[in-house]
C-alpha cells in the first residue's frame, strides 16, 4: 500500500508558512515542493519599494520505475512576477531552463505575486495525479534584499564585458591600421602605375616621331634619286 500523503490544504499552509519564515533571512534557505506538469504555483510577497529579490530554482522529474527524481533537460520553467496592487501588472516574464535564476526589483511598494510553471512535453501528468511520468520536484531559494552576491556577479560580468569590449577595440584598431596600410600601398602602386603609363606614352610618341621623320627622309631621298635617274 502506498504511503499516505498530506492533504493539499495542509501542504500549502506549511509551504506558505515556511516561505514566509525563510524570506526574513538573507540569504534564504532553500525549500522544495511538488507540482503537476504545467501546474502553476504562486507566492505572494509584500515588498517595499526598490527591494531586490533574487530567486534560484532547480527542478527534477520523478521516474516511477526507479522511484527517484532526476533532471529532465527538456523541461523548461515559466517565471512571472505580477504587481497585484496594479491590476496584476507583469514586471517579469521569462522562459528558462530546468534550473536557473530570476531577479527583479520592486518598482513600487505592495504585494507581488511570483508564479512558477513547469512546461515540458515529457511532463504530461504529475506526482499528485499519479501519471506515469511522475511529478515535478521544485527546489526554490528566494532571497529578499540580497545585493552583495548579485552585485559581485554583475561586477564579474561587467569585467568580462569590459574585457571583450577592449579586445574588440584592439581588433578594430588593428583592422584600421591594416586598412591605412592597404590604402598607402594602393596609392603607391597607383602613382607607380601612372608614372609608368606616362613614360610609356612619352616613349611611344618619341618613337612615332622618329619613325615619321625617318619615313619622310626616306621618301624625300627616293624622290630625289628617281628625279636624277630620269634626267641622266
């Protein structure tokens, strides 16, 4: 006989209570819960203005044959954050992999609804419904007001971006120097070609003048020769 499981209402009460207690400590301790495939779980938090929220999550899918949870690479998570005080205005909506992180900063003070939805073709049912593919186990770690970690990570990312920008600027400078060098060589070759063409044209004109003068002298000489021969 399968072991009895807690009712849905008592389980949700325990989940919200645990999440409320853990949200007061930074960093927060991780908690986990079970979800059906494509089922949405939401958490409500009253946040002051400009409060930073950082959430880390990890998902696993149960395998009834082995009775264990394992990572399903095809599973994705839909993360959404809405401002309930502003007609459920959505401030975050992202589709990420089976594990990852989401961050947002409260633009205004009030209640925020954080929702997670697993989405995968492999997850057609869930642990609660007894589907053959099993349920989804979600490990969630939400820290409210955590700034040092994200700032350090952002600084590392900024350092990487700055280094990449410097590398791109260096590569751009190399390309510009290569272009200047090619333009200088092209100008030099063009000058040499124009000078060579000028000399060729000048030499051709000189040759034509010499040939014309030679032909004229030969014709004049032959004419004089024939005239002399007729007179004698």
